[in-house]
C-alpha cells in the first residue's frame, strides 16, 4: 500500500519498502505476481 501512494507516504515508504526493481527485472514478476507465485509454492 505504501509504495502505491508514494506522495502520501513519501518518508515512511523509504523506511519500510525496499526497492524491488532489480528483483522484478531478474524474475520478470511484479509484486502481485511474485506474491501469487509464493502462495502457489507454499500451498504445495
């Protein structure tokens, strides 16, 4: 939620939300897709 509203949570976001652009580029997944992939792996 914080990263989706950066203007509202500008200072807080940097404390709690890591930059995920490197991981997204490496995996080809955005945050929702990565969460879904993890849930699928954990369900098995």
